[in-house]
C-alpha cells in the first residue's frame, strides 16, 4: 500500500476507533461539522466547505438515506484529507465516483473504508458472492465496494474485480431523485 493510501486507511480507522462507529452522521456530529440540507440543489449532491473556521457539509435534501450516507462519508474524506484546499475551492459533488481528480479519488477511498469493514467484505467474498450481491447485502453502491476491494488488493487481498468504478454513477442517480 502506498503512503497516501496507507494514511487514508489509518485516518479512517482512527475515527472509527475513537468514535466507535462507522456512521458518517455520528462522526460529523462528534467532529463538530455542521450538516445542512439544500432544498433546491438540483444536480448537486453535496459539498464541503469551511466558513469562518466553521466546517460545513451541505447535502441535497432530495437524497435518500442510502445516498446521503455515501455523500456524507465522501465529504468527511474531504474534511480529513483536503481541508487545506478549501481556501482555493469548494468541494462540490456532481459525480461521486470521479477517478480523474486526485482529491475526489482519495475522498472515495476514505468513504469506502469508512462505510465498509475489511472483515465483512472478506467474509462475503469468501462465500463466493458477486460484487453486486455483496453491495446489496451491505446496502452500499457497487462502485464504492469496488473502491474498497481495490484498496484491499493493494494490501494483500487477491480479489478478481471485473470492472473499475464508474465515474458517472451518482450523477445518473441524482437525476432520478
């Protein structure tokens, strides 16, 4: 595992161990990050910003709980990994699984580690389930599961992955909300 990926994995595990949860809403509250909802966000899924030293994550109010949890986990990744960049840019999510931007890629890895434990993924893979079946059982998007399994491969697992995460998946889901 390279240094940045290892750092992300360790940061996520520090949060999980400290707050005894993988729930991004509970972690945001514990970190004193204000979660606000936007009523007229249309295609915008959410964003992270700092205003006068106060940290905010804004979520589209039309997201179902499944999507809100993934978007919030991703935005927590920006808080933990890219807070220094908020002076230059607000992290706005139109596509969650964007693998062309380094900061978005890292936030996706963060979200995957936060929402999915190594043990539960390994257990289900070892039962011979497909990635789609595993994602369904874990109530997670298959693309986020693929991020997690790619990361697990980096540190020794040998999962045969059939495809890379799609960068436009959540954009398509947002249109349907």
